[in-house]
C-alpha cells in the first residue's frame, strides 16, 4: 500500500508547477457592486499543459479523484474515476497524451522492487 500511496502522491504533484501549453481565457470576473450591475471587471485565465507534460491543474477535480487501494493482499491499484483521466493519460482523437499515472508508477518501480527483494531475503 505504501507504494500505491507514493504513486498517488507523485501523480498529484506532477499536475502542479508551471506548464508550457497554450493560455486561454476561461471566464469573467464580475463586479459585486450594485452600481456596476455585474459588469465584467477582469478575466480568469488558464495555462494548459503541452503534449507530453502532466495535465495542468485547473479545478483540482482530477487530482482529487486519484485514489489508491489494495485489490488483494498483494496487489494494489492507483486509479481515478474521472472519465477524462484516461484521455489525458493516453491521448484522444483530438488531443495528444498528457501522462501522469504512468510516469508516477515508473518512478516508484525500482524502489518497490528493492522493497520486495528486501522482504523476500528476510524470509
């Protein structure tokens, strides 16, 4: 389970930090003053990730949906139930991949293997 939690953490952290994709206007910030009658006073912007980079964090929904659990006593799983999580990881018809789970798992592979070897040697 410890390995699953480390993979979960790495996947979430990979979504933070600077990204290099396009920047686009996401929404308007409206005035709350009655005199302005809800006039637009500024805009919100979002910088997307570039192909090959982990997804850029926007609302945090994808990162918050990543979970780790044990399937059996020896098999763990790190997953998301967000439908667009797979499209981001592997790409889609109109978008190239933005992998976040695979690289997180790859980064933990050698440590996990070393821990298993240590346990087996102790038997």
